[in-house]
C-alpha cells in the first residue's frame, strides 16, 4: 500500500517544466530527504512543514541525497530513481526521533516539495549501523 502524496508544489513544478516556464529559484536537481515529523502532512504541505533528522556534519551520517537528472529514469508514465538510495546511520545514529517517511525536494533558493511518503512498515529508529534503502518512484497515470 502506498501512503504517498504528490504535493501541490510538485504539480506546479511539473506544469512549469512541461510548459517550458523558467523558475530560476527552483533549481534542476532533486533531493531525497527523510522526515521525523510533519505538521499536518497533506497536498498543501511545503518544505518548512517537514522535520528532518538532526544533521551533524558527518557525526551521525544523515544528509540529503542528491538526485541529479542522471539518477532518474522515465518509462511510460512512471519516473523513478535508477537505483535504491541508501541512508546509513553512523556512530550515535540519527537524532530527532524515529524516521516516519521521506520527501523529495527541488534544489535552488526556494525548494519545492514534489512528493512525500509515509513508510507503511515504519517508523524506523536509525541507530548506529542502520541502513535505509529507498527506491523512489511515482506514476503520473491519472
């Protein structure tokens, strides 16, 4: 069962891309992020609504994963990462609570939330040595 949402900002970004409308604040790459909390997660959620695990300059291993266009594959109405992306907790594990799910952001000065998903088998506590693999995909079939 998917507990994913394609957010309003994501729909706007897709429309801008299809129509060739430039948005210099959007950036062209995507980032895969984890979240430990989200204020009222729904289609109108924005980046500020998501709380990520505590980041500590390599101290715990959490960092957003960059998804440049070369990391994505499009087939039919489906887009996905071309390989599972791995988050690995180092000494001390991730701070900020158990990981509830992930979200995908655009890069740039105004990051836009494309999509988010709750783990249907989580949440996951990321202790030292824990690994979490995510193969992100979405289907535009309406």
